[in-house]
C-alpha cells in the first residue's frame, strides 16, 4: 500500500513562553518609562507608537512568511520604494483616481516584484539571500530611472491622498487599523488554511514536506508574492503618511523588518514563528525607538542599540533551538 499522508496539522492554541516573556518585557519598559516620563505612558502616546509602528508591522508579517519557508527577502524595503514611487507618479498624473484603486495598484505592483524573487528562488534555484540582494539593487535602480532622481512633494499630491490614512475611527488612524487587519488576516491564513500550514511544513522539513506532496518551491513562491503584496501596500502608506516620494524611501528599513522577526522568535532556520511574536517584536522596536531620545541617547547610537538587540535575540533563539526544538505544528487532539 502507498504511504498514507499524515494527519491534519494545526497551530498551537496558546501563546508560547517566548512571546509571553517579550510581552512582559514590553509592559515593564512602558511602566518604567511612564514613571520617569508620565506623558510616555498616556493613551495618546501609545496610539502614536502604534501609528509609528504600523508600516513595520505589515512588512514584518510579510517577511515572517518568507523566513518561515527557510528563505529571506532583503529587497522588501526596495519594493516599498519602487511601489511607492509608482503609486505617487500615478496619483500625480491622475489625481481623481479613488484611493482604493491606488492602494490596489500598489499591492499589485508589489506582488509582481515579489513574484520576481519567488521565481528566482523556485525555478532558477538561486539562494534567496543572493536573489533578493540582486533585486534590491535592481529595484532601487528602477526607482532612479522612473523618477530621474526627482522627488514628488506634498504640493504635487492631492489632499485626499495624504489625508485618507490619517482619518481616525474609534480613536485609531486608518494606518493603525490596516496594521490590525493585516495581523488578523495573516494569523487566520497561518492557522486555518492549508496554504498557511504548507509554509511551515516547507520550512520545517523540506524533504518530509515534499514526501507528503507539499511543493516546497511553490510555497516559497507564494510567500514571496504575499510579502511583495504587503510591501506594495506599504509603499502607498509610506508616501501618503510622509507626503513625499523620493529615491531613498525606506533605505535600510529591511534591517528593522528582519530584526522585528528575530526579536519576535521567528527562526532563521525556517518552520518556526508566530504572528503574536512578530507583532510584539515590532512593538518592542517601536518603544525602543521612541524611548532612546527621551533617555538622552543620540540618534546616531540608535542603530547600534538596535543591532545589539538583534544579536541578543538571535543568540536566545539559537539557545532555545538547541535546548528544546520548538514544535509549531502539532497533530489535532483526538
């Protein structure tokens, strides 16, 4: 008889201890900063932190999908820049277009750029770090070509384009609500769909995944497309929020995106990571970024502090993996 496929798999219902510990660290940080600077712990200030972190959250969710499949996307920030410039030029030439159309156009553009990465990894079999390093330079170069190095400033963008994501509902901006919606949708994708489970299987054990019929290359391709789609959305959000499109949009931002994933417990080895962890990693970085100026640390040192945090989180991840490999997929309870 042919081998039988394994039983359906599901994600654990509880938040692992790593995420609980990170959440506790965040609470302690906010409480300590609030005692010294009471305005930091106000509801208004925390809303601002969420608003500042919303784009990072969306990009980190996309990066998580790629890392889970044992790949990495170094071109995610360049995708934001190229998609954002395309959307800005489209809005500049057709200011009457609805915002939803511009948003969808940015997502489609980002998906195409993500598909380029996915095809290089899947069909050409180029290692993801090499493929996305190349496309990062290519996307940045295209930004210069289509813009001729010129900026698109706020006076060249319609007021509606700039205001839409600043509108509030229930006290939160639309930018924050988009981040919340992204968290919910990616969590549902990973927990309740076969496509989401295949991402974990493809990264956790590619040989076993192929044995039970999972196309590892196709799963990696799908992850790159989804990551690109979120990057395209963030291209629109970046330009609309800062009311400017320029050639160096999000330059170096890919490091913060990867840092948020690593801090949140996503394993670079693939097959492991949670949406809750990524969200907490983003919030942690957001609080650190907002707190460093308060404690008198120069902005020039902030990158060094972020790097130190990344290295520490990576060491913790490796130590946890060595002591007790974490199981993300478990059989359904009988």
